[in-house]
């Protein structure tokens, strides 16, 4: 510690590289959190999609308008799957 104090302040380039390293590390941590949230949302999307298809298969007595809405939602979820696939690759 005494040697470091005797050497004086660090060079500005060294201080800048340390700052940059810390900033990049924070960004990486934020990305990991976002990826975990994205994975959780993807699993929910698949679960809701499967449940909606199962409900539609068992909807013999429902109004036609509700069935049309369900089919449109299923098609929208396929569109979302397509986007998730594009993000993943």
C-alpha cells in the first residue's frame, strides 16, 4: 500500500480501461437477467398456446365467435414463436 501511494496516481489510460471493464461487466450482468426473463416468457407462451389448443379441441358447445377468436390467438402465437425463433438464431 505504501509503495502504491509512493508511485502516485494511476495513468489516465489505466483508469479509463478499469472504468470500461466495470461498465462492460455491468452490461453483461444485465443481459443475463434479460435472457432469464426471456426464457421464462417463452415457456409461458408455449404453455398458454398448448392450453388454448387443448381448450379449442374440447369446445364443441362454444359460440362460433369465441372459436374464431381462439383460432386467431393460436395463429398469433405461431407468429410469436416465429419471432422467438428469429431472436434465438
